[in-house]
C-alpha cells in the first residue's frame, strides 16, 4: 500500500512543479524541444480534455471530485489486483494534479504540444491519467488464465 500512496502523492507534486515552471518560463514563448515536432507551449485550459466544457467550471469540479472519490474507494476497499491498484493510483494522482489547478487557478496548465500530431496541448497529469487508464483497460480486457 505504501507504493500506491506514494504514487498518489508524488504525481500531483511533480505535476505542480512542472506547471509552475511552465507558468514561469513559457508565458511569452513556445520552445521547440524536438525540432518543430514537439514544443513546450503554455495553454491555460479552462475546460476539460480538448477544451470541452469551457464555461462549466463547477460541473467539471464536481465530476472530477466524484470520479476521484470513486477511484479512491476502489483503491481502499475493493479486492482488485495490485497491478490494477497501481494503474488506478496513476489515474488518481493525475486527477488530483489537474483538480488542484481547477480549484486554485480556475484553469488547467497545459504545456506539452505534439505539433506533428496536431493534437491537444496536455501536461504530466494528463499523461498519468492516460497511462493509468490504458493499463486498466488492458488488464480488464486481458484474457484470464484458466485455473485448470
């Protein structure tokens, strides 16, 4: 359980440090880190993923808190495998990182810009949520070994 708690605590801390750096150093410029394919670009996203729900801050806060409560309940009280708990801890940690932004800044700080994909700008917390979600989906869909 120590690993799970550590993940849930460390991800939002790391996320907030990256966001502070982005706010400090990317306020006026975009920095190419892999040629023109990947850049660091500051975006203040007041919506959810891809800017959806821009004018619905309270709804986004309530939905995020509800989802995090459900995920924490699963971590604490369900009989899921350790690998699923680790994946869920990544989702919770990333969710907390973005929740801190929504509550205290009124927007989520995004800064990773994959220009070669023409994709939305995102952040470390988003990566953690996406990675944890992908692993959970894989674990759910993975065929179970027969006990025979």
